C-alpha cells in the first residue's frame, strides 16, 4: 500500500520544500475563490458566456508577458526575493477587486483591468516557483515532489471553489476577494522564511529580452519540450469548458451558486484523489505513452459531461477528468525537468507556465464562441472530441514524446 500512496519523504527531509508547499496551499485556497468569483461576477453582470470567455482572454497578454519576464528574472535574481515581492503585489490587486466589488456601483472595466494585472503578477511568480522545486530536492525525488505539489494544488481546487460557492450564496463577492488578499500575505511570510535562492552567474549580464529569446531558441531546438507544451495546450484549449460552467449551472441544471462552486471543485476532487495515490507513477516506464492515454481519457470525460444533463453525472465526469490531469501533469513536469539544463530552468518553466495558464484562457474563448454559435452542450462535446483527436495527432507527429521512457532520465 505504501508503494501506491504519494511519497511524502521529500517534505520530511527538506524544510524549504515544506515552507514552499505550506505557503502555496494557503495562497491557492484564496486564489481559487477568485477563480470562481471573477467569472461569476462577469456572467452576473452580462449574462453572456462569450463575455466570460472574453474576460479570461483579456488576461492572456498580461499572463504571458508576466510569465516570460518572471522566467528571465528568475534566472538572474534571487528567486526568494522575487517570490515575496510578487506575493505582496498579488495581495494588493485582490484587495482592489474586493473594493470594486463592494462599492455601490461596480466598474466592469476596472474588474477586467485588475483581473488582467493579477494574471500578469501570477504569471510572473509561477515559473519562478516551479523552477525552485528542483533546487530543493534531489533528482530522484522529483516525481514525489511534483506529486506532493499536485496534492496541495488540488486540495485548494476542491476546497476553494466549494467555499466560494458558499460565500457567494451567503456572503458576498467582496468576501472572496478579501480572503484571497489575506492568503497572499501568508505566502509572502512563508517564502521569506525560506533559505536564500540566488540565481546562477551565467546570465547576470544578459539583457532581459535577449534572455527570453534564448529561452525560446532553446525550445525550438528541443522537440520533447515542444511536445510537453502542446499536449497540455491541446487539452486546455479544447477540453476545459470552464467558461460554460455558469451557463451549465443556470441554464442547463437550473441551479445556483452552490452548484457552480461544485462544478469548479469537481475536477480538483478527482485530481486530489488521484494525487494521493501517485506512488505508482514513479515506476511507470513508458511515460510519454501514458500521457497520451490520459489526455484522451480527459477529452472523453468532458464529452460525456456535455452529453448527460444530470448534476451528479456531470460532477463525476469532471472528477474523472481531474484525476487524468494529475497523471498527465506529474509525468509532463518530470519529463520536461529531467530533459532541460538548470541554466534555462526558469525560462523554460516560464514558457510552460504561459502554456499551462494561458491555454485555459484560450479555451474559455473557444468554448464561449462555439457555445454562442451553437449551444452550451455542443461546445462541450465537440471540444472533448477535438482534444482526443489532437493528442493522437501529437503522438504521431512527435514520436520522441510517444517513446519517452523513464530510462531516459540521467
């Protein structure tokens, strides 16, 4: 049984990993309140799934720019300092969202601007935090470390949206944003308690834009890294219809904010259940092949979610999809981090984070546009089928990804 459960040994052995994980858990709980609150506020004010998708798309340029900038700076400056400062900025932006939400007359444009700035600041911090993990553990502990990261992320994905649904039904939008602001202060304090994380000297004198360009040039030469990004982008763009959750809740299920919170929480529930039993993943030999299989299973689960209009069945499909995503995420991160060199780690993580967090926003637009032209259900089903076809095409195009095995690790 112990070989099946997630290996928490790295947490016992590495104090800085405990601080990183603990602070991130608290912060992610707050962030998932905002992830539900913003689309709910947009849909409540516009009654349009297209606007929900557009609001998410508006965040994409800031998110990508922030991720690329953060990746370049993470390879040049002390990563602990950058993480503390970005946490304080994110806390201030969440406080701005709260003040706007509780004002007598909310400003829609201000909501979009603050959400975009928060996406940019979050994008700045994520690649630095991801690149920090390999600095805190040994190479043979990476699968366990990323599995632990998946556990805490999905604890937050389950509890945060569920709590958001309760707060939206019983308290206010502003309460979600204020709590989020407070959790960023906790993250800043936890990160400040970590050991210093100075960057290497290789790129200290390199201009930021040149450093970013070097990261993209590295990816262009690295077929395996390209495949890792494309596998995730395919699933997020076509197979994640989160922009349609408000419409599914109000128009298909004829329910309220509590059900909306459950829809957002369901993928995290399945992901958490899987993350707790990821001990077996470290023994998987054909890692690339398994990623292809679980991404296809994700797409199938999403198609079923759109086909059957029963709440418990829809929640179950989303939970299955979340479980598949954990397997994919752990394996993709491990494949990528073992294949790249440390001098590019923050910049490659930045490109990865731009894909991981930008893909869902493109998916929000894709699902919102298709739903506007057809229907909510058609958008969800067609997206799931496109996800399956996309990952099969990727496996055929990038054979090195399909053949990626554990023996390739150094």
